[in-house]
């Protein structure tokens, strides 16, 4: 059976169509939905296997990046979202979506919780103090993460001002590492000063992933800046979505 995906958007989201396209290329039946509609009908989540919160500047990043959308999730959608995760489904947050997952509590520990949200980790301003828009090299570092196999390397673009991953204290970082939750690291060049070169983390189940780079922006060869030189053999960002689709098709087959 074809898995279904929901791309959640709000005012200021600008990567929803690319995200839907990437999911469809990977085999999902995907659709985009405004958060207001989901707040009115939370049961719409029941028919989906994957929830994606895409990049952009939700609500203009007023207060802090992703904060307003995260609050809507906390105070209007906490119960259905927590049930969604408990049912073994997948959640993917990219760039602004990663910031939303951190500020809602879905990361690092896998539960929307006002008391714990943004308490143990945050995404702070880049060390440069400026918005960064370029390509980076990444390495998947977790056996737990459902979206990428450990050791997989990929090039992806980044586009963020608040992308520096910072754990609240050393014990949080040690817990993330001991539970195999560090899903992605910058390989070589750390563009924003993230602690331990962390580019993405997953929850303890490996089914909730947040990352700053944009996999939906490299799902076709021609999107890579080096494609005309014959140095690109596969659209590596597509692997994130393909592995998510396989997570469901392999279990149903």
C-alpha cells in the first residue's frame, strides 16, 4: 500500500511544494496542509504515515525561529502529535522545521511537551552572525535513524541564520551520543559552529528526524552545482525520502 505523507505549512513557509514533490518522487502520496486546518481537524493525521514540517520562515520567525508554529503544536496539537509518534509513524523537520521540532519538544526526546520544549537543546545564531546559503558535505552517524543508514555521505544545501545546534549542557550531548541520536554531522567544514559538528538529530526511536540542510533541494541531478561536470551520480537528498518510504513498504510487504 502506498504510504501517505502530510506537509504542514503556515504563513512564511516556503519549501512546502518542493517537499511535497520530493515525497512524491520517493513513492509517497503527499499533500500540503495549512496548520489551521489541522488544528480544526486533528484526525486528519490518522490517515498519514509521515508528517513533514518544511523549511522557510514560519510566521516570519517572529519571537524566535519556528517559535509560533511550535506553540501551536504544543497548545493545539500535542495529543494528536504524540499519538502519531507513539503509533510508529515518521516525522521529518527540515531547517525551520527542525527549529519547530526543537521548540515543540518533539526533539530531542520525542514528545510534544511545553515543560521540556527547548529546555535541553536549541538552534542558535550561526557563529558568523549572518544568514548562510551554500552547499555542505554531511555524514550519517546513527544506526538508529530511520531516514539514512550510518556512514552514508551526501551533499546538501543549507540556508539558515539560526542553525547552530547547542545542547544545554554536556550531559545532554552525552545522552544524545549514548542513545545514538546524532543522525547527521557536517563532514569537514562546520558552517555554523554547531557543537560536535551536529547537523541533525533524531529522537530515541529514530523515527523523528530534524536537520538543518535541505534534502528536498537535491532530488534531481540538475540541482547540484557540479552536475554539468559529470561528478554527480545520484540526487543524494532523495535518499532521505526513499528510506522513509521503504520504512513503511518493507513492513507492509
